[in-house]
C-alpha cells in the first residue's frame, strides 16, 4: 500500500493517514513493523484505535556500520528498486496524486517483470 505525503508532514502524522486506510483493506492485520521514527504515543494510538500492535525495529546497540535488521531490509530493498525507474529515482512530481500513481506503476512493472521470468 502506498501513501504519498508532503515532505513537511512528520512521520507520526503520516502514519496515522496510513493506519486509517489500512483499517478497511486488511481485516486480518495484527502487527505492524516500523522503524524508530514511529515511537511514542503513536504505538498506544494504534493499539487503542485499531487493536494492532505497532512494533518498532531498532538498531542493535554496540554494532557500528551497516547491519541487516529483521524485516526492515524488505522495505529498504523496495525503495532501492525505485531507483531503477527513472521517474522514481528523484522526486520530479509536483502533485501527490501523480507521485502515488507512479509508485503504483513502478510496483506493477516490478511484479510483471517477476512474472515474466
């Protein structure tokens, strides 16, 4: 699911927009994994409002440099795929509707290439 927001919108406010849309799309959803930016009152808000667990995946302390975090690499890999699509490599769009459409088109292209192989 893609929700594109303005850059001025803070993580937690954008997360609330996503949660509102998830409510009706994925009825079996129980747990959401997020990075360290989605902590604080948001965790309680998600639990009280939707009954879902918002689990933050934090970096392992004491380990310097790059390390693969559980489940988080999936999201990072998806963002990396966007760089192979010229339209997604940089933020050219001036309208959120167009940006969202290009995210969907990029993911469709990725899925069709996988089916083709």
